[in-house]
């Protein structure tokens, strides 16, 4: 049987320290047949490229002159890479032995699986699930993402409670395995996002085309997190709020958007009040800027929505797949009812 080709692609922007710390393990533990490791340098101004040429001459380099962001950087790089599977891997991720085979086996066994992620644990404390993906990404019916093992700021200890292979809604961009033909057919990540939530948007499009996304916890990686933007950065707040609205406008039915967008405006206002009580005035400004980015561009977003809908229609294999969507509000479950774990929220 022919072995599928796998491209492990690490996007790097001024991350020489992460490459120095983590790249050797990626090379050592990605030695399966037909696996090639790439570093896509996203316009770095540090000595990342010189470091790679000196210490990792066998790692393939794709270099861009400017920083296209997470989404644009991957799109630029993957256009130049040929493989059956792309593995989008953050530079601040430590991989473990046998992290590739369990996932590829699942995807080879079921051609309706479009994307997968490993179990993501925190690098600073390897007993905890990590914010960006945890044990697999879900979404509630208002469009708020959360994870098995991580709900908002609450991280669970990994006690094997999420060690089953399970269908999820979205796979983390920190370590995403995806079929190359589907990535290309749906035109990959949306460049407009720059960073944050672009993987949720892509996974949503895959689900709308009838595909499945899985978490395969037999594969384990450890994520530092905040490697691009610190968690408290107003820029990160801006991107999260802005990109969340963009994702809803592009993927939800129009009939739902008529009540969901006004409701999200109210909820975002409440988030602003919370920031006000904490004296976080720059974060409040970030929420306002996020909304004022979207509204003047509504017609452009509608045009983009139609374009993606056409791509989804061409790639579809069946009815939209809604597995991994919580049919209630994770905000109410967490903040009002005090349910802090994924398992309790599902009850």
C-alpha cells in the first residue's frame, strides 16, 4: 500500500528561540516514511534563517519577505508544498514520540475525516490541558468556542478523562492535521483573520461540507501558548472579538444571524463592562474597534460568504455536520451556573 505523503509545516516569525528549543524533537519524532519537515519563515527580522541553515540543513525552508500573519503565512507557504496531508504546527509546540501515526491511521481509515488534532497539554505544566485546543474544540450555539479540558480560563488536569477518539467541531491551529486536497479546495485559512479563530472558520467550512473533524488523544503535544501575542494583549482581544463576528457572518444561516448578531453585540458589551471593573480600558477600546471593523465591511463579507459557499458546495459529501456544537450557552453554564468542566457543561 502506498504511504501518504505528510508535510509538517512550522510557521516562524522571529521565533529562533522556539526553533532552538523544539525543532530537534520535531525532526526526531517525524521520521515516518514520506514525512518532510518544513519551516515557513514569515518575514522574520531575527536570525532564524541563519540558525536553520547552520543547524538544520535538512529541514526544508519556505521564506516570505513580509509577515502575512498566521493565516496568510500558511496560505503562502502551502501553495509551494505538495503532500497528501498538511500538518500545521506552531513553533512553540513540543511534540512527543509517535505523535503522527495515530492520527494518519484514523484519517486513512475514514476518508470523511477532514481534520484532526492531538491532545494538547500545557508545556509549563504537562498535567494540564492547554488553552489552544485542549482535548478537542467545541462551540456553543451562540458561537463561543471552548474545549474538552478547557472552558474559558478554566483548565482541567489531564486524568485520562478525554482519552477517547471523538468527533469535535474544530481542531486547533497549534497542531492541525488536514487533508491537503480539502485545504486547497476550500482555499485554506482566511487571510483577513491575520491570527486567532481562523482554524475554527476553516473547520466550520469543512463541517458544512459534511466532513468530520476528530481529536486523537493517542497523539500528545505540549504547547507553550502566547508565542505570537500574550494572552492579555489588547491586540489579541481585538482579533478574538473581530474574528468571532466574522466567523458567524460567514457561516451561520441568515435567519439565525438576524437575532444572533444583536445578541452578540449585547454580550460583547457585557464583556466590556467586565473589563471596565478590572480597569482594562485598552481592552474595551479593542472590543469597540473590533465591531467598527466589521460593520462598514458587511457587503464585502457577504460577497466573501457567497464565494466560500460556492467552494463548500463543490466539495460537499453530504448534509452539514453539526457534531461538536453545544445546544445551549456555554457562557450561562460557566458564569451563571458555575460549571467549570467540559463534562459538567454537557450535562
